[in-house]
C-alpha cells in the first residue's frame, strides 16, 4: 500500500475546579514545588548563559579554509625545562607540584625503551641514574635537586603530612622512600633511603601510589631492644638518612589484593587506584 500522511489532533486534559482547589491546598505539592524551585532556576540561568544545543563535535576544530588553529587562542606554553646533563632521550612519567614551596615542580623521567630494548640494554641502564628532578620556574635549565632511585620511577607522591618524604614506585615493582637529608644540602644528587624487598613486592611496574590518610590506624609491632642496638651499630653512608633504614630490603606489604580473571589463571593489571577516606574509617 502507498504510505500516506496521518495526524491526530487532541486537546490537553484540564483539571476540574474541584481538582484545582484540592491541588492548591495540597501539602505534598507545596513541598515538591519548594524542593525543585532552586534547581529549575539554576537550569534556566544555565540555558541563558550557555547554548545547550551546541554541536560539541563540530566545535572541536575549525572548518577547512579558516586561518590559524583554535588551540592557538586557548592554551599557550608558559615555561619549558631542559636538562642539559641528560644525553639520552627520556620520557616524563609523573609530574607533581611541591605541596609547600611555590613555583617548584617535581618530575620523574624514564628511558624511552620497549620491554625488549630494556632487557637488551639492562647492563647499561644500571650505570645511568634514575632520577626525580625538581624544577623551579626561576631556572629552566638547571634542576634544583635530583633524587636518585634504583630503577626508573613511574609514579611518586609527596607525603601529605611531611613533604620532605616521597614515596615512589619503580618499574621493577619495588616501592621506595626518598628523604631529603638535614645535612649535606649542597649536594644535588640524593639517594633513596629504603626500597622494598623484591620477593614480597609487585610483579609488574607500579603505575599509581597513594598515602593512607592520617586517620587510618594500623598496628605497629615494637622492636626488641637488642635489635635496636644492632641497627645503631650499622655504618650508614653520609648521604643516606637513617630514618627508614629498618625498612630497606625488608619492607613488606601489610595486605595484598590479587585480581584474577574468573575462569583463567591470568591476572588483571590495574593501572590506577582510588581510596575513599570514609570507607577506610569504617573498616578501621
């Protein structure tokens, strides 16, 4: 059959006078209108400020034939940092603003190599220091400080309560502590303080790290007095603080979570994690 146009004309249903009076005196309707009034006003204001029917995909780039690029008018490079001492090409793995000092950023760098290349050049990589560089906007070509780690760092975090302590995650799966020593401030290279044991650490590269909130309680077993005396007798290099000496090569996780695919033996490899402080409080 041939298609033909069809329409339906109807009238809206209107309330009777009795229904209008009943609704006007309804407490439920009054409460509803009072609760949504603010939301409706905000929505109306947003419709006036911003066009809700804009074509976002079309506005991502200018049409052909226009001069210049839209990105030129929105974002401009403010500062760039160049390490004159680094001869090999490296990639930035993590960037973090210093939580206390204004205009100072910390950047971790790693050698730009594939897994096969990293295995092949493993001997040469051990001779090159893996660094976290501290850059100041006042000096873009000389890093203010270099924190040396045993392997390439892919993530690090400043301690929320003490910004002099930094926890980092290595490509070989070892977490580590870095601490700026009180003495020997003139040295630009500062070695790591402690690194976890390989046997109890991660089997993959550490891609994210978080400090637990200060309200999270955990049990600490006190050391016997004999062990303390033994620790004090260890000769410590001048450039390594003794703060985390008892954790070096013996640091083990308090708890582990293994994520595995249901029917297979393969493991999942998460790359990011998020800890909710409220949930941690309830569990504690």
